[in-house]
């Protein structure tokens, strides 16, 4: 399961790996929300190319950008912040909450994630 982890700025390879995980998480969330990159860019006041670069792990976004993405994707800002080591979530290296854990699991397809979330949410109702 892909999980956020604390980064060390002395470890450039680790930073790239973390940014890759963040990008995959953003892409997964965007697809689950049925948004195009262009639509997400519009919701977050970012450019289309920048959203694409974030999803490919090419840039480390600012806290402002992460908060804007979290709002647009309906996830907790702490979840995105933890992917780049900007949030102290205590000793846990896993996303908080069942939904965020399912969404962060790189071993599942978007369709599988959506199905699991629908079943989970039906139990809560």
C-alpha cells in the first residue's frame, strides 16, 4: 500500500519518491472525483501544466497549493501535507481514516477503490 512518509531534505531520492506518491494520490483522487486535469486546475486556481507536473511528481507544491487541492478533492489537507513531510501526524505513517487508506492504496484500481468506498459508506448509513 502506498503510504505517505516523512521526507528528509538530505535525501533527494526519497523526496522524488514521496512526490511520486503524492502525484499518484492526487491523480487517483481526481479520477475518483471524475474531474479532468483542466477542471481540477480551474477549481484550484492552478495552471493545467502545473497540475500535470504535480501528478507526475515533478514539483513539490507549496502548503497553499496542497490546501487548495485538498479542498477541491474533498480530502483532509493533513493527508496531502503528510505526503511531502509537511505535517506531523505523530508516529503513524499511514493516512488517517478508512477512506483515505483505500484511496492511497496503489495496489487497487480506481474502479476497485470506488467499489470499496461505496460498500464502506453503505455500512455507515
